[in-house]
């Protein structure tokens, strides 16, 4: 598998509702942060705890479109994509389409997610054309 194929495979795993809670714990660098739409950062472990708390019930997730995929060096990739996500948060249904910026780093021979920042859930896909 090429480096790009490995990273896209990781993205598709991220978008698997049953794996989403543990994804970052299993696939992130030790200094990983997820910047939520509120601007508040959360660690891989914190994200896993949030997803397992019962406050979030993930129904559907999918990589809708990859907008940018750029090797910044041989060991660092930036990927910007739209994530279709349907979930219930504390009883409130959400059907979001956020833009997500992610940075991957190669640790040894393994690609790991280093950074992810999610916009609000109302992306306009036509702006990417």
C-alpha cells in the first residue's frame, strides 16, 4: 500500500461509527490533539471517554470528499476533507457536514494522526469547486 493509500485507509477507519471512539487512542501520536468546533482541544483518551460516556450516539459517518491531500514532507501529510456525520448529542439529533483539517505524521514506518480540527457542521461543498 502506498503512503497515500495508508492515510486514506486511516480516514475511512476514522469514519466508522463503531471504531470512532477508540480510533485516536489506537492511531494517534502521543501529543495528538482534536480541536472541536467550540475551539476546545481534547486528547485521544479524552475523545474516547467522551464517545463512551453515552452523551454521543454515532449513527453514521463517512468521508464525503477529500479536498486537499498534500505531502508537506516525506513524513508529514495535511489532509482536508468533509465528513458526513449523523449523531445524537445529549438527546439532540445532529446531521452535520463539517470540514476537517488533519495532519498525519509517519512514526517509524506507521502513519499516525497528529492533529485534527473540525469546523461547525454546516460546510458548503460548492465553495471547494
